[in-house]
C-alpha cells in the first residue's frame, strides 16, 4: 500500500503530465523540446540516461463484441502511437474478451522492421484468426489484469513499464458455478489475487498505470452492477507508487486521439521520472564527533555525492537525552560541495549547572539543496531525508564560563584568600624595634635607649620615653595597610603631637629599617625655641 504522503506528491506529477492535455500548449513542441523546456536542468543532467532508457508498454484492449464501435478509432491510433515509439522500446498488445490472447506479431522490441510488422498486424486486432468462436462473447477483467502482471514479470529487464487497459470495465464472464450471473463485480478473492500478482511484478521497477474507460457518449458505466473500475483503483493498482490514473474518453475518436498524443509526448517525461526516481538517494554520510569537557562539538563529516545531489547542507543537530540540549552553531551550517567537512556544530548543555554524564548519540539533520528543486517538484519527486549519528559517552561541564577559566578563577580566588590571610597575619605580627637618642641644645646626650617590640612609641613630654623639660612630644606609629592590598607591608611613621618637631622639609616622615633610615628632629616649644635634638633609627628584626 502506498502512503498518503506519497499519493499527494505523485498528484503533482500526474497534474504536470495532464496539464498539456488541458491547455493544448505543448502540442507545438516535440517530446524532447517539451522535456528541455519544462525540465531543462534535469534533462541536461540525465540526457545520456534518457537516451539509454527503454520503456515497456503493455496494452490490454477489450475486443469483445460490445467494443466493435471502437475498432475504427483504436486501430489507426495504435498504429500512430507505434510509429512514434523510439527504437529499443518494447510494446505488448494483449487483446482480451472471454480469455486473453497474445497473438504472434502483436508484441516486440521496436525497430524499423518490427514497426512494419506491428503496423500491419494491427489491422487484425478485432478480427484475428487466433480468436475462437466464444472469444469475443464476454469481458473477463480478472484475466486481463493478471495478463498485464504476467507480461511485466516476463519482461523484467525493463525498469520502466506503462500499463494501460482499454475497456468499459463492465465485468462480464461466462456463467460458471457457483456464480449465477455472468455480469458481476470482481470478488474479494479475485481482487487479492490480482493485487498480489501485480505487486510482485512491479517490484524494483517504475510503473505508470492508466485505465482508459471507453464508453458510449452520455452512458454512465458506474450505474451498472458489473462496473469494477473503482475496485481496481482501490484494491489492485493501489500497490503501484502512482496508483491508477483514470481517463474517461466517451465514444469520441478525438478524445482518444488526444490522449494517445499526450501519452506519446509523455514518454520522455515518464522515463525522466523513472531515472530521477532511481537516483533519488542522498549518498552515504558518515560523521565522527569530538566533544570537549565544555560541550563544544566538532564534527568530521564525510559524504559521497550522487548524480542528482551534488551539495549537502547541515540543518540541525540534536540529542535524545532529555536533560541535555544542543545549541546549534548555525553560522557554520551552509550548503557545500565539499565531500570532507570539519565544522563546529555547536555546544551541548545540561539544564543544570555542574558535571553531567552524557550517554547518547549526536544526530545530524541534512538537506540536499539543488538548483532544480522546482523541476523535482513538477516530477513529484520527494527528496530523501538524510542524516547521520555519532555515539557519545562523555562527561560534560555546564557553566556560563569554560571549565579552564572557571578553574583559573577558583585558583586565583584561593590564592587571593591565602594572600589576604597572610596580609592580616603580617599586619598583626610585625612589631617595631628601634633606638632613640636625645641630645640637649648644647649637644650633650640626655637619653640613648632601645625600644620595642611595639606598634607605637612616644618620646618627650608625658611620653613613653620621658624627656625632662621637653615641651614637645614625638610619636612613631605602625601604619597597617588594608589586607586587600595583598603585597603592601606595614610601615612606620613619626610625627609631632605636641610642640614643634621639625626637619628640613616637614614635621613628619617615614622610617624604614631595611633602608637604615635615620630621622634627625630638632624639637622645641616652637620653631624659635629649639631645646633638643632627637634621633630615631629602626632596627631590622
């Protein structure tokens, strides 16, 4: 059974073939000209294949007595059709009535000589010496359809088959028990048998099935109890890819002639459809993926182009595992003719932050862009769905930052914390030690004293180191930098808190033991009354 989707796409093909019959516009062109105009690029691509493609035409023609009215129409039209066939094609004409016949000279591979024989023998289509007395008394649709299948089976070398029964589709068989009436529809058993044989016959080849219903003008065959065309369409020819096309001509020589002319012009289109259909495959695609810990995915893609599809386009990548998503890098998804690709596919992420185990397969969606998509659509060709997949078993890290940068930041943060703690420790442990000398205004030494360890020391009036008659006080303090300034160490600074204490430039300054800095300070109640000289030197621990 064919799918609904396939039926819909093949409607386009059928409409394309019948459009010329409706408009009459293509009759001014030869079949090749029509093909080149309607399918220019496909014709150019498959020109050699078209030349080498030969079709098999199977006509089953109802020659029962009721069909005599069509003799004057069918015979000349068949002769015209045969005359137009290219050499190498094969035609099989099967007259039928009560039975089916395949008389000598009614079938053969078309050649110049064979055409002469066929054209001559067509004169005896309705009155052949091989027909027995009762041959034209009935219309056995069951045997006619099965003979079509037999003909296709015995000519299996032809991959393009056009199957066309000509009749009024009024089943009329001899009275054989258990049937009481010779005019009846086909039985379920007959339909199943015909379907089975047709399905086996057309396996592996392209077929176009056309039922040409011959009727008297104004006669409605559907009203007859023995009418079986609908049964054939729904229960026999439904196994064919395109189903069954139905042409109703009425008793009109012009209509039948028009149909034959259309079929003659459709030959190359049918062959092109069969050729393109056989080439309608994507080509082998393989993929190897490499995924880093952050989910960034690189793929090496190898594919084999076909005659029909020379380009591929990466459309999407996706995973099945629900907790993971694939963020496609669509900037890299472009159509290309390269057969070996190495591209960035995108990034795999989990819905939660952290490390996650991914056991899945990366699925690649591929489309096949062409410059003749419109022509494929006219032919009813549906592009194949292509793709590839690559298994993956990987630990994925999901975070706004890459793992290496996350680790680096964590390491730097740990180092910073350590240095911060170290700075606090240095600020708390480092103590000041030094030596103080105090001379009076005449140069006599009053005090020479070491101090420490401490964080602050004062010299002078009411100070830690008391100096008699001093109207001044000098204080040395440990200055602790902020621990956030990791490499800034504590330093020491002196300043006057009472009276006057001066140097050449200011009344305060720094002290540094490592640099052996000496502070010499002239002190007094004010700048005009200098009473002491003070020297302060820190001692390096």
